[in-house]
């Protein structure tokens, strides 16, 4: 996959893509990330990328010309042909569609993703209307710029590319993952999240300052471990993100476990 990031602060990206899975995915050629300095697409002495808003009001707005010219230099397909070209031009915006694991999964199927980072009061609306094919928000809060959001999208998308994570089953079992079913070796996943939060994980030491790892994890009984993991995933989801339970894929066993957790019998 090729990723282009358009920004007025290219130095921002020195670092975020140089560690762990992202660094390995780049080295393995699974993803190529290019940072595009929008000031390189200006034509005045001051390399101006922003201007005052029409109609008055606070702050400055990113001008459309450098953004359009930068995208044109990348030979991106026209809006009508973009989906079939497996390309997407994404505008980072607090007003966009909320980013989620499902959206990350969609983006991971692209050949080419272009991320436009706004700054100041935002980006001239014509970019969102006539150039980008989607606007994405990484959450209901306002950041100073789109760069952090772009880094988050690149991270979440890259780890879903085939080969990026050593054991692909691990991304299928994580929080929010909707996948359920067979592991590669044919056995059932211990706990595909099915849209829930992940279950708790423990490692050595078994007793750390009197905080002990749940006994069941030493039992060697795979069925008991699977049930415990599902139950704790349900508990955590109910406690921290009850909204997910309305859309998660719940089996009959899940419904019973949930009823027990809530102290009811069904
Ligand atoms: N005036 C805008 C508003 O109220 O929605 C906020 C502009 S913000 C200060 C500047 C830039 O940061 C935006 O153009 C966008 O690129 C980025 N940004 C801010 N919050 C974001 C969010 N939640 N998700 C993605 N990008 C965000």
C-alpha cells in the first residue's frame, strides 16, 4: 500500500513510523509512506498556505491551491474513478465520519491512501467537497492539526495489512474486531472479539506483589480458559463500553454469560 500524507509540518512525522510493526512493515515493503510538504506547492515568496476566512471570524484557513496541486502531482484518480482505482483521498476533520476498526479495515484494502492534514481553523471547504472522497474524525474532540490523526490512521491501517503482524490471528481477536471463526490451524479462536473489547492478558510473574493471575489460566483446560476469556471480555465491555453490546455478535452462550454478569438468569 502507498500512503501520502499532506501537511504543512513535515517534520512532525520524523518518529511515529520508525518503531515496531510500522517500521517492519515499511522495511518489508508492505507500505510506502511519503510525507508531502504543502509549502512546496505554493508560488509566492512567503510560501503562503493559509489566508483569512471569507465572511470574517477567527483564525486562518488552509488555502485550496497547494492542496489541489499536491494531489494533482500524485496522479490520483478522479472522484468518480477513485473507488475502482482502490484509492482514497481522506481529509482529517473533526466534522468527519468517526474512525473505527471497521473503517481501518476498509482503508486497509486500498492500494493508495492520501491523508490531508488540516491546521488553524481548518481547510477550505472546496477540498472536502471536490477533492477528498471522505472526511474522517479520530474522535469527538478538537486537535490543533490533522497530523496526530493521520499517524493514528496509518498505524491502525498498517497493522491490518497481510504480513504486518507476525500472527494474523492476533489482529482478528483484538478489541472491536468483528471476525469470528477458525484460526489458521483449524481450531476455533479462543476468543474472537466479535465486536467486544479484548479479554485481559497476563504474563510472568504469576504472583506480582500479591497480585495473582487468575487460577483458570494455569488449568490447561482450553474450554474453561475460553469461557473465562469470553466472560471477562463481556464484563469489561459492559463496564467500559456498553454501547458495543448493542452491535456485537452475541451467541446464546454470550447472552447467558451476560445475564449472569448482570446478576440475572435467563
Ligand atoms: N474549526 C474546526 C472545527 O471546529 O471543527 C477545527 C479545526 S482544528 C483546530 C484544525 C485541524 O485539525 C482540522 O482541519 C483537522 O485537520 C484537524 N483535526 C482537529 N480535530 C480533529 C479530529 N477530531 N479528527 C481528525 N482531525 C482533526
